[in-house]
């Protein structure tokens, strides 16, 4: 069972840990809903405070700005995917099968976790697809990296790279391929839903089967099992 202790949030990402209070958890819950509704560009703390029927000043006690709030949610998601991989592959010894399951989790990490009722994983997945690149494609990324804000992502990619090397120990680009699979999972869904001429897959009613097939196609042709 996924519990709050499975979440590794870097110190400094928030001014006050939102997981430790009812108000903080309410901020997380409502920010996910509002970001999914209106997108990152239109999102403001004023709008979030209005949705929560709270004071805008209160939000700034938890997060310095909306960028760090988005990054907090993205870090949560990286931890969630990492947990799913560990849970779904813990009894799997065949690395080829393990990577297939990892791809499944990359694409379909929408299973809601009843033990954390203030995070809607389905809506968070939507945010990752459409907004996550805005969390780390910033001018401050080098400074944020020094503070360890991207450690969860690095650990996730390392976990997948290790499996890739189990399949093909001579593969020269395990981290690049692991990162490509993860980013492609999100980008292809986004393109299929909004820029269909940029992809060859189709997505309807949150059915991502074609994206899974695409990623496994690349995996089979990139990695040698001989």
C-alpha cells in the first residue's frame, strides 16, 4: 500500500510541509483540480484561494510561488510512478517482462490510491501530460538541481536504466533510453489529444493502448536479448 512515507519531497521545495496539516493537504487537492481545469498559465494563488474559500496569504506560507507548487506535484508523481514500478515488478525476475511492466506504468499511472484521498492520481496524470515540462524547463533549473529538487526523477530514471542494462548489458545509452520512454509516454498522449499530426498513435476516452504498443515497439528494436 502506498503511504505518505513513500513520498520523498526535497527540503526547500515548500516553505511548510503541506502533508502535515489539513490545510496543506487541502492546498494540494485543490491545486490539482484547478490546474487540470484551467492549466498552469491561467493558474494563480488568488484563484486557488477563491476555490478553497481561503486567504491568498495563507497559500504563500506553504509555497513561494506557483512554479514550486507545480514542481511539488510533479515530484509527487515521480514518486508515485516509482512506487508502482517497485510494487508491480517486485516478484518479476525476467528483465524483459519487467521493462514491459514499467512501460505499462509509465503510460497508465492513473490508478487512484485510496490511502491518500487528497491526491487524485487520474487528474495528476493529466497535469503531468500537459504541464510537467514547465516544472523543469526553466532558467533556474541548475540552482534548483543543486537543492535536490530533481532527485526523485533521477532515481526513477536510474531504476529503469538498471533494468535496460539487465536486458542488454552492452547497450550504450541506458539513461537516455529510460528518459526517452518516460517522456515519450507523456508527449505521445499529449500530441494524440491536441496535435495529432505529430504522432501516429490515437488516443480516445483515455485509452492509451496504442501508446503502450509504440513504446514496446521501440524497446524491442533498441535492445538486444541475445
